[in-house]
C-alpha cells in the first residue's frame, strides 16, 4: 500500500434511462458514494428533463436509506438551475450566487441548513464551451491535516453564526443559525465541514483566529494535487452527472465564460442526522458522561438519558483546558459488575441501561445470572464498522479474501456475530461455521470454498490443527489456508510451531477485544515483526478509538490511584474507550499486563499515511494471574470461581484448578479437583454440583475431552507447594 494519497473520481455509465431503476446499477452508485463520496455518471442518452436523476434519487431513497431531496427555497422544488441570469431569478427578487458568471470560492452547499445535506448532484445540460466554469473539489480530511490542533478544536466549537442567503430563506423568522464548521466523520476523524466564507461570522476571538487559519490552508491546498480535483468542461461535458459528498468535499467554481452554461442541482440527505459533533477533546466527552453515570458515582441511580448526555457534551465543549483522565478514579471489575447487576434487573422506565442495549456476556465463568456490559446498539454498530475499516487499513484483510470463522454463538455469547460483522466491514467474504461444526466439516468447507483464512479463538485453532495434522497428505494438499486470525488468549510458541508444521509458512494475526470495550487492537506480523518466544505480543491500536495507561506493577487493586509509568515500562493496563459514550468505560483495569510503544517507523509504508499520527503499540505480556487465567478462549476470574465453590450448599471443603496440556497436541486441558463433605439434605447433590461446575467453565461437546472434574477422597490428590506444603488453588502447567 502506498503511503501517498491522491483523489480520483469514480466513473459509472448509464446506457439507458431504466438504469435508474436497476438494483445493481443503483447499488454500485450507493457503494461508491459511501466509499469515496465522489462519483461521475455519464448518460448515454438525452435527458434535459433530468428524469434519470429524479428516478435515481427515488431508488436511493427506497433501497439505500437516502432521504428524498430538500426544496431549495420557498418557491423552488428539488431542482435548482445553475445558469447565468440577469433578470429572471429563481427566488423572486434575489439573485443567487450560482446565477452569476462570477467565481464561486470554496464552499459547502446549503451550509446554513441544519442538518446539512449529505450529498449534492449536478447534471450538466450545457457545459461551458469557452473553457470556464471549472468545478474543483477539495478533500476535507486532507485539508484539516494542514490545520493546527488548536484551530481544529476551535472550528469544532459552535461559535460561528451562519446567515441564510436571502434567496434561500424559507422561514422569515429563521435567518441565521449558530454552529461549528468542522465535525467528526463516522470514523472519528476531522473529516466533515460546512463552510461558505461570505455568510460565516465568528462569535469569539479563538473562532476568528481559526477561521483565518482555515482560509490560509484553503489557499495553499487549492494547488496541491494530492488534495484537490479540478473538473473542467472536458471532464464534465453535457450529459454528465457529478455526485459529491457535501460534508467530505468542499467545492468551488471558476469564472463562467459561456452565458449559456447550464447545470441542474439537487441536494439530499442520507439520514436525519448529518453530523456527530467533533469535540476538542474526545476524552473529555467520556469523562463528562462518566461524572453523571452510576458506574462512577455511587449516588446516581440510573445512566443519563439522551438529552442529559447532550447537555453534558455541550458543557464539555466549552471547557477551556484539556480533560485529564487521572481526575477520574480507576474502575475495577468487581465494582462495575456490582452496579451492572443492579441495573440489569431494574425495570423502571427511567433505567436507560436496559434501553436499546446490545447484550453480550463477559468472560469470567458462567453463573446463574450471567452479567453483561450493555452497549448502545447504535454505538456498537458504528464501532464494528470502524474497527472493520481499521482491520483492512492494517493489512489483515485484502480484496478477494475468504474467511471461515469458528467463533461461539448462543448462550448469550456474541463472538460469532461480532467477528462476522468486523470481517465483512473489512471487505472479506465470511463463512459462519460456528463452534458446533465438527473439525471434519470445517476441513470440507475450507476445501470446497477455497477459503484462505481460518479464524477462531486460540483453542479452536489448536484443535483444528490437531485434526488437520492427522489427515492424509492428499487432503491436506487441497487446503489453501495462508493466514490464521485468532482471538482470546495468545497462541503459545508450541502452538505456533504446530500451525507452521501443518499448514506451512502462514501469516498469524489476531484481534483483541472485550465485552466491556469491544474490539480495539490488532496484531499483524507484517507491521510488528515476529515476537515468537519473547513472551509478549504486540498489538496496534488507534488512539482515536481507545486510550491506555500503564500503572505500576506494584499497584494494589484496592485503594490507590497511582500515576501511570513512563513510556515503555511494563505494568497493569487501564483502558478508556472513546467508542463507548452512553455507558462509558473510563480507566478500566483490564486485568492484563503490558506496556506502550510507538508505531514502528519501518511499518509506515504499509498503512495509509493519514493513519500514522494515531497509531500506537500495546505490548501485551498476558493476564495478571493474581486475578484470572485463560481457559478455552475465556478469562476465568478467581473471585467468581471462589464464590461458586465456597457456597455452603455446595459442601466443597477444598478445591484446586490445574491448567495443563494435552498429551498428543498443543491444546490446553483443565482439571478441577474437589474434596467434598458427605452429601446430606442441606447440600445439593453431586450431580447438581457437577452441573454447576461444568456450566461455570462452559464445558460442552467441543471441549469436554479436555475438561475433567475429579472428586477426591482425601488431600493426597492435591498439588502442594514445594516449601510450605500448602495446597495451591491454581496450578499452571500450560504456560
């Protein structure tokens, strides 16, 4: 992938009027608008009435979520004729800028509308025959990179008065609006703008300074080929239509030389909300909500509603200084889930935790009522889309990839649908095998569909390799797998070696995520190099989506709120998600050990240049074994396990968990050893106890050959420490 970027205009031909009703034709247009926001359509037929464009807008509305166009003024409908006129004005006594032959500097169409129209279209009925009227477009994200961070922050504040031009006044009582000029796109980048210099007035000193900087940047970028496209009459002749994302591209028009030049314009929405506010400090957003949320404030009963969140964000945007995460206390898992347990069962209508909630259980073992971190369904969908694009940008998915995923679904688990949606957003074709499909059927699908990427949690990957290794060579030769994507616990050096022995030199990548934070980092050896045998794994993350702090290794889970260690030092990871707003995750102790590092200089050529400033490395050493351990793709929390086995009705006198390795493969095994008092009427039966333990560890047909529950008759069957001869609660013979 090249590190430079140059805008191009995609081109689609419409041979006949009926193309505007053709699903495939319309879908290609919708996809290109979503991808680049810049598209040229060439009509192969005369259409001075704009019948094709009118029907296309209806098809986009009916099949792709676009709203129907807006009326341009109180007297005009969808279409506005862009042509010179000295007397016959479309808005009565007022001449619009587009009705002159003058130059029309950089602007956004309908910048005074709220919400701002998503797209505009121009159909060329008569091009400028004398070389004038060139349409130029400039990419907002590239333009914003020329601005200082202070200017971007000021432009994102609602400190600009925008006047409605007289010819476009629809409501005499609404002649101005106040808002920001710069906003975040769906990925969190400063990629959307509304601007028209002659109708914008700053209302503060900082807004005025930022506006001057923007004008200087526009002047410089106008001649920059990597940011700007100039479409002359030769590129846009008669019977051409240009569709432009009105938020992602500013446009301008040079002096018109032909008095008969005639274009027809229409503006339209994608949906009701055009913009997510871009605040000066994204961490300030989540902090402002955390300060009024029951996760962080014990005397707050319910999470804030939409209006309360909006007010908190508006107040945050006015803060004069950057928010400091360290002003917020650390969030511990036991405290978080104590609050969640209360909110889950509270059916009061004011309890917004239960509103539009994406529910997925966390790891830690299964209890009688599994707890879940409820994410807003719309935030969750946006997050998956953004992470899918991140996966592609990081080189894990490319065009033509076919992936088979074995992730778990059901019993409140959502890892299968999460993985499917991420990979599809990254551009892959994905087969949903799930966790119940047999290894033999997995292999059959890999062969039949010529799948090149196998995806699953690390234990599923190890199990599949064990099965494939026993197959005849003629079947193994039919496999085309050249990449592994695993999740959950890190693959051991032995497991990686076994994969290479079975499949050859495949690339091994990984996603990192949690129920609380969602997906947030990726591992790709092309970017980070191979870390096999070093005891850690490097993951790339985007600082626009998540932030990490590394706390001192001596930090006790209770009590203190220490300062983070300096860059590169190892410690306990605390995470803040910038993708979770309704139920924010701020300074959450993940239970992992790691360190932070810069993104490697040598890897920059492999990712888009626009991503460089936002990428960092999280060097993951593994779980903090004081609190949990990995089993079959899940983190088992010791305090949850102790709560289960120390329950009086279970009658467990002593217990021990042994994490081991299967004799004939690199798969992990788990033994649970129990010494119980004799059963009586006050205790549950041994069968009921067995069922509870198997449920907690999620023992099922796919892993029960690696799980063993042993009832001991005395203490001789327990592993003891070599010094004090004490029984060890957790024995790790796997790592």
